[in-house]
C-alpha cells in the first residue's frame, strides 16, 4: 500500500482532526465529532444546507463547508454512509428555525441513514427536506435510480447560494432539484483505490487497462479494455454524456473535469483540452470550467467529466461568491 497512514481504523478520525486544524477559520467540530460545522455561517436565520456521505472522496464532502456553500458536513467511514445520529446531530448543530436541506449522492445506505435523521429531526419539530444527487448517466436508465458522483459539487453550490439569498426551504430544494436534473457525469478508472484498513485494492485491475463508466466506489462500468489515448477516452465519455443530456448547439454549460485522486493534474488538463474542443465544435457555450480534484476515490487513477446545463437562474447561483477551503469565488 502506497499510503501514509498510522492505523487504518483511525484514518477518518485523524484526517478530520488534521482538516479542522488546517482550516479552523472555516470549520469546527460539532459535539458529534463526525459532524463539521461552518465557522462562516450567517447569524441571520436561514435555511441550512447539510451535505455528507462516506469518507475517501475528499475534498467531497468536507471541503465545501464554508460561506455561501454548505453549512455542515456529516462524515461516514470510508465508502460508508454516516450514522443516523450524526445526521440528526448536524441538524441540531445548525438549524436556525428555517429548516434544513440534506444533500448527498444516491446510495442506499446514505438514503436509509439520512432518512432516519429526517425522522429524528421531525420529532423535534425541525423540518428537513432531501435532494439526492443522480448525475452518473451510465449507472441507471431511470434518473431517480442513478448514483451521485462529481455532480454533487455544482448542485451543492446552487443550493448553498440559494440558501444564502434567504430563499425559503421549498425554493432552495426546488432550485437544487433543478440543478440536479440538468447535471450529467461519467467517469473512467485506470486503477482501483486502496483501503487503508486492509492495505489492498478494492478490486483487481490489470495494469494498462481502463474501465469506462466505473463509479467512485468501484462499481462496475460499461466495459474494461486496454487504455487508449486521452482524446479517445474523452470522446467515449462525451458521447454518452451529450446523448443523455440531449445537448444542443447554443446551450450554455458549466463543465468540470474531475480527478479521482491518483491522476496527475497535467493529464486532467490534457483531457479538458479535448472536452473544450469537442463542445465548442458542437456549438456549445462553456461557462467557468473547473479542472482538478473535486470528488475523488482516495488513490484511484482516473477522471470524470461533468456538464451542467445553465439558464440565467442557475448561472447566477453557480457564480455567486463563496469561500470554502476547496472553492472560492
């Protein structure tokens, strides 16, 4: 295992301690040490946006807690949903009387545990709504059954900005759902990630292979084949994404080329070069592209492409100023 950890069973706690120490002007622990709360949260009562999920995808989810973004993050073990009591404790830590919005990728364990958190909050008279992120175009034909991947980031951004504007819970939820329904992603993996507890890969992959459509937990993709040049890989991903989005010339899209943790940033820019080339040739307008590691899978070598169809409302919210350790506008 090519990782720098102490005890694999303590890696999440030690990571969170280090993160809070490094970014103490942005976040603090709630009473529950699996909940990080924003230090930049408005004192004015507003809807609070709570994100979360399993560890191992940093900077997702903790990296987006800050001003005009997420107000809290609930943290699970590696690739494991947060506990229900932690979800509920996040609500108690940030609610200001306007209600809260849970946001996370569409995975069965997360749905079950966050829903239990909703029920616990309701017993206290606190209204909590949920928006599931479902951007992975290959993971299911029916959109509500799709998993969430790097599209979490722009959808969270829209919800955080809407809440910062003082919109009520119904409107914040509606805008987050609108963003999600216009967000499309797909990825490729060239290796597995490594579990700190076992020191072994999650799945086996021969060197020189790639798997198109693989999920960030190692869920199977479309096919496994020999690695191809970057342009051909990008073309494969875009073919699925653009077909699913039914993208048309003249439309405007926010674009993210996201690293899965182990791919050099150099390679991400090589991939973005082709993304921009293809979309521009199709008459698609690119708005504020992002290139980097935004939603990873520990040391997995690979990348994903996300596009978000924009109108003026979504563009305004995506462009609204924010200040977090991993996104500043």
